[in-house]
């Protein structure tokens, strides 16, 4: 029996795309869309209710939060963002000649302590 080892090495086994995977993306989308429409017409399509979506999101959050390094990166980004916003606000106030933000209490009309007027 003759060996065809030269031809076997030129084509790696199991790497050629076949069937659905060999189709272009637009064709795949068209076929998948038809499947989804058929499932809805048949009544077997799955639709998430709000409680089920909440549980799914919670599971995803738990999975992500197990990666401590990833969570640390997220925290650093948030801190950097907040810090840069505070700097920008301070620079804007300095350019306008104001010092800091007006407090909520003073913007609502005066300084009251416990509902009593000071000095009485």
C-alpha cells in the first residue's frame, strides 16, 4: 500500500470550516433570524422576565467579583475618573474666581440648628 504522507501534511485535519461555519456572516444572520421568528410563532421562544434577568445579572456580577485583580482595576479607574473630575471642577472654579462649591444647606436659605433660631 502506497503512503500519501506528502499530501496529508499539506492539509491539517479538522481545521476546514464546514456547513454553517463556512457561510458568510450575513447568511448566518439570515438563517438565525428565521429560526428565532419560527420559535416565537410556535410559542417556544424564551423571553426573560425582570426577576429572571435580575438573577442572571447577579450571577454574572458574582463571577466577575471573584477576580480580585479585575475589581482592583475597576476601582482604580473609578478613582481616577472622580479625581480628574474634581480637578477639572477646581480649575473651573479658580478660573471663575470662586472658592469651592456652595453647600446645600446655605443654598437652601440660612444656617439653622435643630430648628431653633440662633441667639434666642
